[in-house]
């Protein structure tokens, strides 16, 4: 599949925003966030800012962005529509939670935990719906598996944890717990991503040129002549190819920059002070961002659509 820049930014930015908001609220419910309105304002604004930026960027991939609202009407059958609806619905309780915490920062009102829990649930459901936009496509075997939604959810929480850990140092509520949580989620994300890569590499083809044409009983099917001489929409969007050597390099980049470097930087903040700590936090956020973008680029670039069987692929 063609890795559209707008979709890569959308899935990484909004995923980090939802992960940041989810972890902040869960820690707040557990009593691990100080009752400081400034902390609430900065963290909530950062999370919602990332979510809004991601959602707005996603419309850039549409032929007619002004008609994007029409997609919301297909929620019964479309995961894209469900994702859009849940994204909009989430803003309601998220804003109520944020305003309530500004007014009652110690979370003493009996209804505040309920609003917080609803917000967390909607954040996770929205990320799940985003993942299911791709996981529901059986014509793309690399996406149509259980690891796609799992990786989206884990990487959303991991990127959110890296951001929350960095913000906690600047806002005065840094803790060993947050450091361990960030490292743990990054490790789980790394393991999940490696398993995902192994799963798609070892999976048996769902379709072949023989099964797609119905000529398997006559022997091996090969392409005699291309359907047409020039490129078309299907080849541009569905037939994107990435060289194996480039894919291997990007996987190494994803592992190092997306997981190893952030883990080392976050771990070292436990034994650093002052400007060194600030530098390590910046490294953790920037490397995680680069690694996650590389991961998401690969997610799209390595996916083969079944339509490519009619353009020379032997199996998908």
C-alpha cells in the first residue's frame, strides 16, 4: 500500500494523544497526579492538541475533505465511520473531565471518577476503531490479523507514556513508577511488533494467482502480458513496493529509534540531573517519534493488496 504522509501523521499523532490522555487519567484515578490545575491544563491540552492535529491531517488524504462529515453516517458498516464518531464523542467527557479537574483538582466529587473512566474507555475504543479500519480488510493479509489492533493499542500507550514521562519532569510529578511504566510499555511494544513481523512473514498466502483466476487446476499461472502499459490508481495506491533491503533497514531503524534508544534515555534519567536530564528526555521523545513514524511507514509499505495478483504477484 502507498504510505500516505497524512495517514502516517494521523495514526502516530492521534495515537500518542489518546495514549497520553489515557495514562494521565488512570494515574489520576490512582491518586498519582498532584492536585495542580497547571498540570491538568498542560497535559490535557497537549493530548487534545495531538488528537486534533492527527484528525485534521487525516482529511488531507481525501479527495474532497469538505465531504468528510458524510463518512460519519456509515457507522453500521464502516470502521472508518465508527472511528470518526468515537473520536468526536470522546471530546465531550474529556473536556468535562479536564474542566472538572481544574475546578476540583483533588478529584473529590463522586462523579469525577466515572467521567474519567468513560473518557479512558472512549480513548481506547477510538484507537481500536482506527486499527480495525485496516484489520478488517481481508484483501490485505498483513493487516487482517489480531496483531494489528494489539500493536496499535500498545504503541499508543507506549508513545503516550514517553510523552507523559517527559512532561512529568517539567511539571514536577516525575516518579520511578512512570519511568518503569514507560520502559515496560516500550518493551511490550517491541515484543508485539517483532511478533507481528514474524507472523506476517511466516503466514501462508491466502490467495495465489491460481486461486484468483480460478485456473489452478490447469497448473501454475503466470502473467503473460501486463493489463495496461501505464500506471493507474490501483497500482499507485495498492501496488506500492518497497525493496527487501530497505524494509530490513527500516525495521532496524524502528527497533533502535522507536524502542531501544528511548528505553536507554528514559532509564538514564534515573541517574542524571539538570541539563543532562532535559537532554535525555528530549532524546526519548524525538527518537520514539522517529521510530514510530518508521514503524507506521513500514506498516503501510509492506502490505500487499490481493489486487496485485492481477499485476504479476504470485501470492498474497
